[in-house]
């Protein structure tokens, strides 16, 4: 029998506000444990929380970017559970009245387009971080109270590839909206997966399990593939899938039972009495709407219409916020968009992929790449030489001008010098000269190649062509 998987995702994203959601503590990552804390985020008795206004603004921005309806009235609730990562023994979250409702994102997976519906987006505080050691557990409350966005989808996802594409799209939108740095390695984006299987053609959902805190796109995909197969095995063995939270063990590539699944009533949600409801006016929402950063779809259109890029280049560039930002930064120092797109997408990305690193880790700045392109434009470097210079820039982080100067590289545009080399090439290849003059145009290419070889690629190909043609006509 064939089984279909049904997936809903919950994505937690840390917002990039400077201070925490209910106090003035810094949200900076990587500080000494328990240094970004105060009585409020440590849950001391008698303190009063104040909602960070930027959190609301960022949530509205994210909601608008994901086609949600923004609630004019929402409120914060206490989600009660006892665990040492929460000093208050409750997490302040949103229960029945979240700040964003509905919404959707369009994705592409396996060359097909899908629309994934969202249920809601709400705001909440992050918990502290536990580290388990041999004789106990250590807790760091620096992360406690960092603002989170929780994005919840409908059970619309049907494959690991779709989940992967959706997660990538969410990350990209959040980056474009400017509300999170989405640094995976710092845990700024985490995925919870609700997964069930059902026989193909069956309407009713199967029993689902939940896998929490998957911290990379690769892990998300692997966990889904494993859990899908596991549930099918359970069903085919005549047993029942148990509703529970399972943990995905990255090193072993398997999931195991963590705890039986809590239901909402287990958390005894109730309205947070220390915080006022969030009431948003039409003006407030309109104001954010009219100041939204450019999102991928608009950007793609602008690249095609205003910058005359191909549909393909525009799509690849805008599919990554980092890539389109890099490209646009190059254009601040260099004015030929098509050439810039080509160098970023082909030459630079080839080096990035070869080095197996991310774009934001490279040593070549947009300004430095623009510097290289300007040397080509000024006729000081041939395209071929520039590729070599870019490789050197990529491995050393030095700028094009310095490398060109040091290596004594320069394109030979000096006509007198070129004529001398060309005369030599012509006298050494009488057969090709005769071929060309006898009507074999192909021989010209061979002669150009010989000149380029003599000059080690430093001749200006345009000048070489002109001089050669002139001489061959004689
Ligand atoms: Zn604090």
C-alpha cells in the first residue's frame, strides 16, 4: 500500500530586537552565561513586564510579508509548565487571540508550485538554555525572554522536499522583512514537525507525532524521511502510532520517544494579568504596510523591468536575501547590472560552492568585486585574467588593484606591442594565413588564439581582432 505523509510545521524565529520582549536586557548572542539577565526575565516576585513595542512592529511586518490578517486586538497568555529553563514556571505566549491570522506562502518543490496555508503567527518569549553535564544540568537564562515569533502552518505539506522548500522560503521572507538574522548556527530559527501518515486516497488524518527543535534544513529533511518510514512500519506491523513527542537523534539518524504529547489543556493557559491587550489601529498597520522593505516578488520584477536581467537570473538572485543584497551592493560601485549578475551568479558562486561555505563567510566584499569589474570595463584586464584575479581575491581577501599591481598584470592594449606579436604569429603560421585568405574564416579564430597564447591572455581581444583583420586583408 502507498502512504501519504501529512505535515504541519511550527517555526520558531528569534526576532532581532536589541532588547528582550519584556525587559531592557540585551538579546546579544554568545555572552557569558547569565549576564544578560535582570529580575524581570529571571521571574523574581513583584516585578512587572513591559511589552517591547518593536516586537509588535516586527510581528506585524512578518505577518504582512506572509499574507496574514493582522489582528486589531490580541493578547498575551501564560502557558504553564514546570521545567528549569523557565524561571517563572510559565512562558508568556499567545493562546486564543494571536497577533496574525491565516496567511500563506507560495513555494516550489520538485519543479512544482504549491501554496502552503498558515494557521497563525504569534509572539512569545524564548526559554533559557539547558546544558546537561555528568552530575546535573546547567541553565543559562541569557536566552530567556528573547522575543520569538511562532509561525504555524496548516497540515498542507506532503513531502520532505516541500517542508524543506517552505522552511527556506520562510527564512528568506524573514530576512527580507528585516525582522530576524535567522542565524541557524545560533538557533535563531528552529523547526517543530507534526507528522502523520495515511493510506493514499484516505481523507482522515492518521495519528501524528511531533519532533521538536530541529535546528537545520538538512536535519529537518532527514527527520521527516525517517519518521515517515517509521510510522509506515508501525502500521504495517498491525500496531498503532502513538501520539507523542519524539526526539530526532542527529548522529544516529533515528527518532525516539521523549514524552507523551501534552494537549493544550495540560498547559492551563490563562490571560497574562500583568500585560495589557495589544490593540492596533488602522493607521498603525497602514504605516507599517507603506514602509515595508522590498520583498522577493517585487524585487524579481524590478530586476527584470529596471535592470534588464533575465527571468532566470532575477529568480536565482532573489531566492536568497544574502545573494540579492550582495548583488545590489556591487551595483553601488559598478553600473552594469547584467555583467554584475553574471559575475556574482557564475564566477563568484562557483568559488563559494567549491569552498563549501556560505556567502556571508567569504572574504570578497561587494565593493572589491565591483573594483575588479571596473578594471575590466576600463580595459585594464581581460575577462580571463580577471577570473584568475578573483580566485586570488577569494583566497586572500585582498582587492583587485593590489593583486594586479603586485603581479604586474595588465592587459596589452598598446597597439605597437600587439602589432609586433601579431606579425610574429602571422609569419610563424603561413598555412593558416593562406587558409583564411582562401576563404576559411575559421583560421582567424586559430590566429587570435595564438596571439592570446603568446601574451598569456593579456592581450585585449578586441584590439587583436582588429589588427589581425587589418593585416590579413593586405
Ligand atoms: Zn531582563
